């Protein structure tokens, strides 16, 4: 398993507020499946980040692209593999 950082840059603050419940529900369900390592907003309000756990970049991309924030145009996805330091 690998970790992938989904950086979710703010595109539309109105859509962000509107789709926040769906986004949080989506992440909660993925968390129950062990697919979310960490998540949270940036302090400056510019977006947030989710660290996904996945077998491959392709799997992480599919999961990240199905986040309601991304699907519905509230945020722009920048996905990168993350190497956690010990």
C-alpha cells in the first residue's frame, strides 16, 4: 500500500459550502474502508488535503476524482504520491 496526497485547491467557495456535507460523508465512508490516512483544511482557507491509502496511483486517482468537491467543481485536484518519513 502507498500513500497519495490529494491537494484540493479552492475553486468556488459557494460550491464548497454547498457540497461540504457530501464531501465529508464521502471521506467518512472511505475512512471506514481504511482508505484515508489523514485529512483536513488548510488554515488559510485555500483548500485542503486528503492523504489516501491505495494500491496504485490509478486507484488513488479514481477515489480522489470521485470526491464530490472535485466532481462538482468546488475544488481542483492535484494528486501526488507521498513518501512518509519516519
